[in-house]
C-alpha cells in the first residue's frame, strides 16, 4: 500500500527524512481492526517526529500520522481515536503509559491503519471525512481544554495565545459556539484578522496589555507567551497548558500564582468518549473545523513544507 513514512531523523532539515512510497499493509492483532483511510490530518507532532522528538532512529521507519477518518471492516464510517493505551477510571483518565499512533505503532498516513477496536468512533453523516479527520488531535485537545480542564461557565472570557494553529483555531470556534467571549493574540496582523473572521471577539498583538484580566488562558505557545498569560489572568483564574511550541522552560513569578490563587492545569489530547462527544457537538451546533488546504496523500511533502514554514491557518488534510 502507499504510505508516508519517517525514515530518518534530522532536527535541522526534518523533510529530509520524509519518504513516500510502498509500505506493507498492517495486520490486526487480537482486539484490533483495520480502517481504510479516507482522510488524514497533519499535526505538528508529525513534523516533530521527523526532528527526533519522542522517537529514536532505531524505531524507524514508521508510518506518520495521528488523525484519520475512514471505513472499518464492516463498512461503517468511523473516526480513529489516536491514543493507544488502557482506559483508566472508566476512560476519563488517559493511561500514563499511553502512546499516539506513529510513536510505537504505524500511523494514519497510509491506505490502511490498524487500531484497537475500542478506538473507533462513529462518524456522523453530516460531517465529511476531511472534517472528521481534523478532530482526533487538535480539536480533541481544544475540546478537553475548554470543556473539561478550564472549569468555565458560558459568558466567561478566554484568552488564546498564538491564533493560527490547529488547536488555537479549534478553541476559537468551539468557544464561540459554547457562549464564551474569545480573545486571541498573534504576532501576525493577517492571523489576527482571520481570528476575527472565525469568531474571536477581540484580537491583540502578542504581549499587548489587555483591557481587563481574563477568566482563563489557553496556552499552547509556552516560553514566549508565558509571562503574558500569567499577567493577563484574573485572581483565581486558570491557565490550561497543552503545549509549548516556543520552548519548554518558562520562568514564573510564583507570587502571582499563590498570592492571587491562580491555577496552572495540564491537559493533553482527550479520551475516546470525549472524541465521540466532540463529533456530536459538531453535528448539533453546525460548527466545522477550519481547513487550510486539502491535498492528495501523494503530495504530502507540500503539506509538511507549508507547516515547516508556518504558512497555514487551520488544518492541512490529506485525502487517500
């Protein structure tokens, strides 16, 4: 079958290890099944794999890709939950020993992918395969941040750092649909304008002083925006952190945390049940993922190059 694989690691030139071509079809062990992929979405995780983040050369080659929607062995339209692990506490807690597809097991950038049967979620008919493929990583991460970890009521004000990425655009769209007041920052004037088009109530340059402190901050940028996130949060508010694309080490004024009783909460991905509820949320509200472009899987290198340059707003989707 045709697949997109990582064949070598190069932190400086990640596209050097991107290989397109034939790959053996997956086999499904007991409790697993195969899905014929119709669409798969690109994530920064795929680029980081090529840079050697979270993986070593001895585990290559491996098929890239975390997200997919397709058809199962019984002909059902499904969305693939990409977290591989044993459910904990009734599936509400992610397994600490979990992995994502493309870390230990081959990923979704192929004609077929093998996954545990419990990882399949029905795809609502109203959602296209391309839209559904955007959900399992970026949109599920945003869903868990807003509706599980943030502890917010509708009408709350939420600041999103770094408008433009897949998680940030999902946060804007989901938050607006749920009745939150969504503010966003970006260094790019173009991305600030796009954020307003998506439904952000107000946008600001990165690091700008806000007109008032917010109830929660959605933080995926990390070091570059951390001080601004902490300063922008009201007393008793909460920062939800799900990534740190600009750097993992961020100095913190601890007095701002304990004296003003601010909370910092970690969040990552989401459960299979949350993915199912996310699909229903889209079906019920009519909101849809923002797709930057759709490319055939045979042109995957163009999508990776665009992500490497930062030349995207929303999700890049590959069709198979």
